[in-house]
């Protein structure tokens, strides 16, 4: 689990331990690739609410890799229409849900065939690029100036 949400990590760990699963929480997205390939988790739970868009970049890079384990994208941001739609479609998971519900999603993900999982990773990569918050580094100026319109 890649998240800075300690409460979610503790609750998920308690429920997972009760059913014989182990949850390893990584705080932040700095060395995620190295840790993911060292630990070799069955599933990666990636919290998209990490600061400074680090999770969005890490999700995109993880989902590009051939040996990427299944990735479940979590968020608590439900106010944006696109995010609500992605949650309803099953591409994102509301992290405020019960930990038992999150483990059910993990079980369903683990039951998928390899080809289905590869397809899901490709779909998630498109969704990550679609929902990623926009951060323009330079102010956008209009290509043409029209008197009275751009003034």
C-alpha cells in the first residue's frame, strides 16, 4: 500500500492480518518502483491523494512496466464529476470504504486472469492520464489577440 494515510493503513492491516494477509505500507511515492520489485507484492494499493502529484506520476510509470503487479487506485476525492464516474465504473476505489470492502476488491483483482489484468492496467493508465490534475507551468496566452475580447 502506497499512502501517507496512516489510519487507512492501520485499519487495513488489522483486517488483512485477521484473514492471513500482510499489508506493507510505504509512506510516499519516492522509491516505489524499487520497493515494489524488491518486495514483489501480489497487489499494489496506490493512494492518488499523495501530495505534489507524486502518485499520479508513479501510477503512470508503474502501469507502463511489463512486470507490474495489479494496481488498485484509491482516492477520497469524490467531488469531481470525472472521479465519481471512474469510481462508479470500478476504475478507482473510494478509500473511505470499509477495509473489508477493499480486501474484497483485492481478492477479485487476484482472481483475474493475466490477460484481463494486463487489459485492466492499460485501462487504468488511460484513466490516470485522463484524471490527472492539470498543472500548467507557464501561463497560457491566446494565439490571436482580438480587440475587446482578450483585453
